[in-house]
C-alpha cells in the first residue's frame, strides 16, 4: 500500500478582499491574459533602498505560485525573505487612493509608501 502525503502551502503574503477586488477589475480593464498571475516582488531602488513590484506577469523559472482568494500570485523565491508576512491592501479614500504595503520586515519606509529598507 502506498503512503499518501499531504502538502500544506503557507501563503507568504496576504491580500485584502478590497485589493483582490480592485486587481480583478484591473485584469478585466487591461485585458490581462488568463494565464498571468499577480507578481509580487522587490527591486533595488526607491527612497529607502527597495521598491515593491506589483503587476501581472507569466510564471518564470525560480518562481513560487500561490492562490489567494482565487487570484494566482507569483513570487521569485529570492524575494520571499523581504515579503514574508506582508499584507497588500487597496485604499480608496478622500486623501489617498491606491495599493498599500504593510510589511513587517521593513525597518524603515518613506512617505511614498512603496519604498522600504530591510
């Protein structure tokens, strides 16, 4: 008799329902191909050293794939250390509108909200 193994995948990031809703609207408006996922990542630069990557992309070698509330999320394995535990939200208020990043790994952030240091 063969042994059945169960694999549990822990989501490294969370995305609020408001952000998921807005991302799905953008996918429709911009006619994003259905095989694309939401790419979350970091890149060097920005006011504090790193900037966030948020966009739609295809899966590449070295990526990890997750599903969060029906949204395929892809991340480079190398970016996990900077993003683990991060929450992506969408704010649509009187004074502020756009995606926000609540990252527990950020030692410093700047006023733009899209740059941090680790």
